[in-house]
């Protein structure tokens, strides 16, 4: 007994510091022990320690435990671990409804006339699950960083503040923009999308600001433009970094004044829009390089959100694989298939430079090429199958290369990485910040991608 008595203070100290609430009561509901987390979850501030389950406002927890344990199966005599019964309840704590998950011990109730109850606060988790469901299934994640982003989305969505979403191509920036609108006070109003990079530069102004009748010789009608179409709603400008300099000035004035002039017109047009923008390039870096207006940047980046690439949240890869398989099954692809261990390893280890978009096409390719309903390495696209064989190439040889040679090495790495600077830096054996500084020194465009087949072959053999 001395050994047990010595352990009690240690066990109590451990239980005092865990996040889960722990309650020990008798069958009458008298509380024999509670840790700080249980008091935090169940008792209003200043109310003192919980003496009885009857002290919990707005809920009869004793009655709930009686009913749950009465319906629960008996603990088997040869059971090694205690049989924990789970149930959920919503309880109002400090004027806020909380979703609590309870686990009670059947064995303690049967043999010891005691009730051990473990509580977990699932409120934030359930709220984020609701957010994910409201994204129409477009966002699939359990990554802590992505969960924090969803919390930020929920916080800013009801406001009118402009939001700038940054991240690599294919990370889901458009889905986040749509979720922002769906959670906003403008959700019943228009949501208008416009991609600045996919529209020919001569047409961007007319598409965005509209044009008057006769503004173009071959066009007799007038066009309202995206800004006016989004009036009272949300305008989402994707790849805003591609906006020409003279239109950056015009957009800034439109946001400041709430009015603008269509092409070929001197009559101002008003529009009340909530602005959401996205870019796969670092806008602040473009401002420092003189390629983007600083005043427009600060107007757009009131609330910036940076979406991490897939390689920085590897725990999401299995979830996304399953998600895309389900989507493809809805399009007629087989459901009854499996992955070989080698194929699964390749998919998990691959850095996914094209992110979610690349993954979706890769899974479709794999399903088309699966063997006897098994995805094997040969089923995967060439880039994934051969990723393990790509060498790391250093730009720090014993003799410093000339600027021309260094520029070719960086351009070749960018080409092989599909423009993904993080992956290109990995190929070069340097970090992303060093690569960015070298690109600025050598005046290499952030969009620089060259085929360079001879250089690529040379890099593979060095």
C-alpha cells in the first residue's frame, strides 16, 4: 500500500496538467475529485470548486450519466482495459454554448460504486468541421496551420476588410475566397471572379471596368465590367500581380472613391464591392522590386492569408488522396482499388510542386493506369515515379561560377521545378531566401522557366 500511497501525489500532479477534464464522483453525484480542466469546462468563474453534479447550471449531468450507463453493456470479467462509454452534450458555460464529449468508466460504476468521467471540449473542432462542410467539400484538411487559417477566415468573413490570399499555384486560394464570401454578410449577393493573368492585357481594362457604347470600333454595345457586376457583393481578383501598372492606379482610385469610369466614358460609375485578391507571387517582394504599387498593396493586404503548400502539410496527403478518389468515383472511375506500398510511399514523399491541382490529375492518371485495380508505381505519372532519382545540385562549387553560369543553373532548376522556388532551391542545395536574393542580384524574373534540355541533362549527370 505504501507504494500506491506514494504514487497518488504523482498521478494527481499529472492529471492536474492535462487538457482533458477529469471528474471522480459517487453514484449520488457528489464530486470526490476534479482537476482544473474539469472546473474550467463546467463551472462559471468565481463559482468555487464543483461540489456536486447538481451544481452545473442548465444540465442534469447525473441523470445523463445514469441513463447512459444503464443502456451500456456490462464490463466483461476478463477485460484488460476499462470499458469507456462515450456521449456528447451541449452545455452553456459562461454564456456560451460548448460542445463537450464525455467518456465514463463502466467498470468503476460496476465494481467501485464510483464514476470516473473524462471530458473533452470539442467546440472549436466541431466549428471547424462545420466550416469545412460549408466549403462544399473543396477544402480537405486536418493540418493545424490550415485549421488556423480557417479560424482567420471565419473571423474576417463578416467584415468588409479586403483580404489578400497568397500561396503557390494549386494550394486552394480560390476555394478560400469562395468560403470567405459564403460566410460573409454579402453571401446572397454576387460573387464575381476575374483572373488577371488569363486575360490578354489589352482586354483587362474593359473586362474589369467595362466599356461604353462605341468604345471599340467593332463593338457597338456597352459592357458593365466585373467591378459593376460585383456591386453589393464580392469581387475576387485572382493573380492580381499580373495587373498592368496603369490599371493598378485605376483600381486603387476605384477602391478609394467607390467609383470609376468605364473605357470610353467620362461618366463615373459607382460600385460597392468587398475586394478579395490572390497571388502566387510575393506581392511585398514585388513592391520592393518596384513591380507593384505600394499604396495598392497596402489597400489590398489589410488582412493577408498565406496558404501553405502540400509539402508543408504532409498529414493532409492521405486525406486528399481519399477525397480525390471519391470525386473521381462520382465521375465513373472504380471505387474498389488499392495502393501498393511502393506507390503509396512515392505519393507521400513527392513534394507536389503543383499542389492540390497536380495531385488531382495524378490520381486520375493512376486510376487509368492501375493494374488489376491496384495502383502500382508504374501507374503514377513520370515525374512522381522518378522523383527519388533527381539529384541535389549545389551552386556552391569549389570555384565560384561566373554570373552567367550561375544564372543558367538557377533558370534550369526553376524549369525543372515548374517555377516552384522552394523546390528549385532544394535542387540547388540552398534555402528559398538565398535563391530569392540570387534571383534579384542576377535579375532573373520570378516567372523564369526555360526548357534547357541540355542544361537539365548536365545537371542530372553532375
